[in-house]
C-alpha cells in the first residue's frame, strides 16, 4: 500500500493550500457570534486539528483527483526554474535556501525569547497568600504548583512537563479565586501550552506566510473559548454571571499590564492585546446552549472529517502540454520518444529528451504515462 502514496513538490503545495483554507475558515467563523453560540468552538477546534495534521502529512495518492492549473501554476513553475547567477542556480533553489535559512533564524530567535521568558519567570518574587494556599488545597491537580507574585498583572499558566500557575495579588472572593484557578488548570489539563508552542514552531517553518501570525492569534482565542466552555458548561445563568464578573474584576485590577511580553510560553487569563475576544467570550457564555449535543453540530463535525479525508485525494498541479513541431502537429507521447525521470520523489516527464513537466503519483497509473519507463536519477 505504501507504494501508492508518496510525497512530492505538488503534494506539499496542496497540503499548504488545504491548511490555509482550513485556517481561513476558522478565522471567518470564529468572528461569527451566531456560529459560536449555535455550534460552538469545538467544530473550529476539530477543523484546526485536521488542518495541522494535513500540513504535517503532505501525501500524494495514486487515486487522487488531479486539478490542473492552466496558467497560474505553470507560470510559477516556469519562474522557479528560471536560471540565475550565471545559470548556476535556479530561482527555486535560491528561494529554498532562503526558506531554510529563515526557518533556522526564526527557531533560534524563538528559543532565545523562550529562554528569556523562562529566566524572567524564575526571578519572580513569590509572596505568601493565605487565600490561595487554602483554595489550591481544595482544587488539587497533580504536579501543578500555584504561586503568587507581584511581578505579573494577570493570572498565567506555564510549563509542560512541570506546570506552574502564577497569580498576581488579587482582591477577590473565595468563589472568584476558585474560578480563576480552575480556569488556569483547564489550560494545563487541555495541553494548551504545548499546543501554543507547537503552533509557534509551525509558524517558524512557514515564516514567509503572513497569515501564520494571524492564525497564531486565533489559536489563542480558540483555546480561551474552549476553556470558558469547559468551566461553564454545567453552570446556570447566575453562576455564569459570577464567572464573568470574575473576569471583570481581574481586568480592573490588571490595568498596568507590566508583563505584556510574557506571551510565548504562557496562557493568560485575559487577552490584553484586544478587547474584542473578551467581549465575545462574554456574549458566547451567556447566550450559548447545549450545542455540542445537537444533530446539526454532529453533521458539521462529520462534514469537517469527510473534507479532511477527501483532501488527501485531491492534488493541484500545473497542466503541461507538449509543444507543436514545425508541421504544427502535437508531439506524440509514446515509449520510444518519452520516459519519466524519478528524482527526489518527483516524476519529471521527458519527450525527445526535453523536460515537459512534473507528474503526480496518481497520473502514473493512467495512459499514456503508465506505459513509459521510469528511470531513477543516480
């Protein structure tokens, strides 16, 4: 079965296209209050998971449906093969070197910033808080340590293998403090910090895509909406109002935002970069119903899954047509004048010893390509 799937340049491009389609849909529907209230954020989280899996598995199946691009894609491929630097390197090769160099730079930069955050957090001044000590014993969660420090302005959760919760000195009731701690534990239990860091690595890999930085922000918003849902799903309207008033109290006591640069390896209780998501969180909590049990939500989730599977059987690639000879007849592709060169998992069609374009794995089983000899590049 493995010989029926492969990874090629075109399968990678198709995976990038499908990933961006999925993330753009998340971007659109996350801003729709109607959608979040009626169907919830779980549909979008499922779409996010499948979008990430799709870009990590850029597979090409021999049974895939090939969508040919007649103008744009062939033009791009022709441009990438354009020779530069005295015909020593192609434009595509130079761009690949720039891409890899950018990945290395972005990962090193993020490692440096993560290290600085970690070093700064380790220097926090820890203070004793009787209320936090008492409530943290009530809400025990394995391997989680809770500290109070004046060095931050909003509650934060950080750490993967050894998670920590840091709280600023807050003047809130016991019930409100319980909700704050439960919220941060929800982030830890859901693996939100690991998700945030992994998507940051994905952003480093595709650093040239400006939408990645918008997607990164949307992932944070989705995780906050999911956490709100997990906390309030069994609450009545009065308890929900208490939860929302807790968020308001934290906001009112956190106006300085002295720690607004601690965003890479932590999950914050509130997003101080924008008020839109905080307002939306309030509206969704008070208006939503038990949408996750509705038939419509099940249908949407099933549709997302079907589209995810279908994306592995669709590949976009340029349409190449052999040039006409002097008699204005189209060249014939046969076993005498044509062959296929296999190089780095890419299949390049040659006619009369001239390259005419790449083939997908799915086209190899179709005529006339299935009759041609495949030569491996040495």
